[in-house]
């Protein structure tokens, strides 16, 4: 039984990830500074488990960390070798189709890969328009988060669930949740975009028509490598799975046509940042996972809708991957101590559904809820698209997403 204070290092690290980019942006830009903070907070946990003489829980999480980061890195590298050129007319219909495609591709390329693949073509398509700040916001809602609910490679939390024993195709049962949210949000986006499109000047719309170029996909061979990553997740176990992913990433770098990475503005800094931060997260969260597993029933979270809102609410402000894992442990503790059926990885199916949907959907509530959110924001600002502030973004998410989450609760989790 670990004391509660051992969770402090995990909480402090997550608070650093949430707050420092807002208060000390220049300091936080350095991956070296991130590594120092992650290392300083991880060291006491390493010493703690060494003192207790049981390193097994720690070694288990480190093993899962390498599987997790290799999947993310392979999808990031391979999708970085695919470039969509061209410029279609920036009508509400075309923009809605772009986002719908992104929501589907998020389940194949992962939310990170699909976001990095499509955000630049979306911005280029709309570059002749003036009123487009709403487009990246809905892009984050759909492509970087909600769209990625149907496969373990779509969103990092679901992959961690797969590593914990959730069957690969189990997430397909979440299709009704996915279809409901995707349909409603795409309809809302179409109406919002139509409103702003009608306010564009005739000159901007005329220039948009004049700049039309056919779409063309470059680096098509990487689609085969993406399929290879998916098959490796289904067919292989550690370490063969990770070896195949690394090999496919190398092949992508070798066979991607020259110039594609440059046109995609591809670089390794984002995935290095994710690797550093999650190394610290996976180490410092071990005490939290063990405490929740042992004493989960004491926290009063017992019903599916409790798990949906608590897992989702924390995913809004902390990264949704550690939040998902934390609530899996909580659900396991509740199921064991209350005698509920332990149907999948030791928890009831309804709990697993609620945690999965909550973590994936509500990661869209803030810029820091899911890794791709902030990456999309950075790309947009680099392209001189004015993005709302942290709280300005939350006005959009609270006004559009939160009411939909209430409806999801009544339809699926009560």
C-alpha cells in the first residue's frame, strides 16, 4: 500500500505540462528543459520502488512506454512522407468533406498522423479567405480527437488499452458513439462555415476560384507502410511488433520521394518532445495506478456516466493517455472490490466504453487535452492564422462540445 503523497510527482509533472507553456513559454520551448523537469520528477519514484525492493510495476510501465512511443513515432514519420498538394475551392461543402475525411483517416493514420497530413492542405485551400479561425478549431475537434475512436492505433489511450489486453477490434463497438458525434459536429461546422463564407468579400471568393489546382498525393508508397504498421499491431507481439514498426519507418525514410518531407515541413522536434514528456509520465504515474487499483472503490466513482465525465474531464486538462490508464486502474479496483463482472481486462464493458469515449472525446476540450491539438495550433500560427487564446478556444469547446457530451451521457451511459 503506497502512501498518497507518492502521487505528487505525477500530479506536478502534469501541472507543469498544462501550465508552463502558458506562463513560461520560452523556457518550455526547449526539449532539454522538458527533459530536466521530467527527470527530476521521475528520480524520486525510481528511488521509491528501489527502496521497496519491487521494481516489477515500474519495469512493466517502461516496457509499455517503448511500445507506445514506437507506434507514435512510426505513424508520425511515415505520415510525414505523404504530401497532399493542390488547392480546391474553399466552400463549406468542401471544407466539411475535408474534416469528414480526416475523421476517417484518424483511425488509420492515428490522430497525430492524420492531423499533420491534412492541416496544411486545409489551410492552403482556405488561404484566400479571411474568416477562417473557426476551421482549425473544428479540425482539432474532429481530426485530432473525436474521429480517432474506432481503432487502437487511432488515439494513444486506445493503444495503451490494447497493450493492456483490450482486443484489437473491440473499439469498433464504439461506432454508434463515433457516428453520433461526427454527424452532429460536421453539421454544426457546415452551418458555421456557411455563415462565415457568406460574409467573405466578393474579391476573396473570386480569388479563391482563380487559385484552384487539382489535388495530388505525393509519397503514395507510405500508404503501404501505414498498412504495415496496422498489420503489425494485429499480428505481432512485443518485441517483433516494435521491430516491424521501426523497420517500416526506416523504409519510409529511404523510399519517400525527394522533396516530400521538405514540402511537408517535416522535422523531429514534436515527436522528441512527446518522447521526453511521456517517459516522465509513464514513470511517475506508477504509484497512482497502483493506489487506484487497490483502493478504487473508495473514490465514489461507480457508474458508467461517472467514468465518462471524470475520465473525460481530466483528459480535458491533462493528457488523455495517462488519464485513460489511471481510470482503467480505478475501474479494475472498483470491479474487484464491489463484485462487478470483470468482462474485459478485469472491468465491466460499460466502464471500458465510458472511459474510452470520455478520454478520446473530451481530449478536444482544450489545447492540452491531446498531443495533436497543440501541434495543429503551432502549424496554424506558423501559417499566420490567428488562433484563439487558451480560454478563447474553451469558449468554442464548452459551447459546442459539452452540450453534446450531455446528450451522449443520456443516450449511451445512463
